[in-house]
C-alpha cells in the first residue's frame, strides 16, 4: 500500500475508534491507551500523527463530528422551499435514526459541549462553531420562508431557531433512557402544532 494511503487509513481508524469511545465513555474517561488497545496499535503510531490527546480530539471534530452534524441537520435544510416541512422531515429522520441505534448515548454535539463547557475553551470553540453554522442555516431557512410566504412576517427568526435547536437537543437527551418511539411521536406532534402557529395567517 502507498505510504500516504497507509498513513491516511491509520489516521481514519484512530479517529473513528476515538470518536466511538469518546462518545460512549466521555473524553475525560477515555485514555489514548484505551483507543490504541482496541486497535492493537502502538503509542508510536499515535504520536507519529498527533501531538496530544487534545490535538487528536480536535482532528475528530474537524473530520467526523462536523461531517455527521452537517449531513444530518444542516445539508437537509439548505436552500429548501417550505421551512416547516423541511425542518419537520429533517428532525424526524434524525430522531428515527437515534431510535433504531443501539449505541445511542445522546446527541454527539451536545454531549461534548456539556463535557467540555468551562473545562477546555479551545475545544469548546470548535464545537460552538458547528453549533453556530447550524443556527445560521436554521435562521436562513426561516427567513426564506417569510420571503416565500410560508412564515408569518412577524415571527422572530432567531428566536424560533434557538427554540428549535434547544428542543431537538432536549428530546435527543430524553431518548437515551426513555421510550424512544413514544417520545419521538409526542415531540413531532407538538412540533407540527408549533409550526401551525408560525404559518402565514389567512385574511378572512
């Protein structure tokens, strides 16, 4: 195998396994040795590619966490027409994936934000950047919905975006230990009712 390809394959294996263990056990409860042991790799192999555990985790955020959040929650709503149906479908798909995932320990982004808050400003900066991109895209689709005649012009787009993001983070946390099917159904029903209240009102 080409040396560069072998290097990339090793880095990817480390990042995938690292994300899995950090997600399951938490960053501070997972050592570099835990990751290397599960992959039968040496410390030399790790420190050849990464300067530290923190450096390694930042590479995971940049290469895997961004990709996961973007593909599930940002890309599906970019440039779409009806914001209500678009966000509804996006959330439904995200929650359905979680419902059928036996390795579900909560929403990956909020898990890490909770863990690193006030403990590691550098890592928090990267996590907040992802959250900001999600928020900006959510505001954009709501604003576009106003222009296209779906959303009432008096609606506070930033406020709605904040509410939607926080409610999604909340239901994902509840689904870890609760009845996923019932929680998802109840959440989606309430979401539909909330969206009804934001629609353009017909003039009678």
